[in-house]
C-alpha cells in the first residue's frame, strides 16, 4: 500500500511538471507569434532574425533552405524590400517535449509592391522552437501556400 501511495505521488508530481513545461512553451510561443507578424508588417528583418536560433533553418517554398540567423536576416530583408507586407499568423496548436516545442498554424499574407496591386496568399506552417538559455527560439521554420501553382505568363 505504501508503494502505491508513493507511486501516485511521483506520478502526480511528474504530471504537474509536464503541465508547467507545456504552459511555458505555449505561452511564450503565443506571445512571440504576434510579435513575428508585427516585425514582418513593419519590415524589421533584424528583429525577425533575433527570434531565430543562431543555427536555425528557414525553409521557404520554391527556394533552398536558408541556414543560420545572419543568412535568415538577409533573406527576410530581401523579401520585405519588395513592398509593404501584411502578415497574420494564427497558432493552431503547440506541443512540447522538454526543451523542444512544435507550433502548427496557418497564415494570411499580403504583399503590396510600390505602385502595384496587392498579392495575397494563405497557407500553413510548422515551426520547431527550442529553449536556449531559458528563451524559446525558432530552430526550424517551414511554410507553404494553400493556393494552386500558376503557370508563368
């Protein structure tokens, strides 16, 4: 009987620890996601890059993977230099295991080039977050469009 009580106590403590960790990742990620959108919308490539880990990988569609925070900053700077961006990210779920968490979500995006019509896109994304020195940073980032490919004109 004593062993059963001890086992239940250990399981209860473990369950509470897991819940606290999950809340830690989810609350931090749900705070960072709107910040990420705001940085994109004001064309702040440096702030965007600072959310990524030093060795992060950014996987945009129709392009090779970009490796490392500095290269990711350059890619975002180029992307955002082509017009005014309007990004909305919505987190659908966050799953945590220790110092890793996976965010799955969807996005709405518009890009308005100077003097041009707004191009719109909707799609989904998966981001792997890693806790580094107590902070959640993006380790891997991939997204793709829901829209069908169109033939070049």
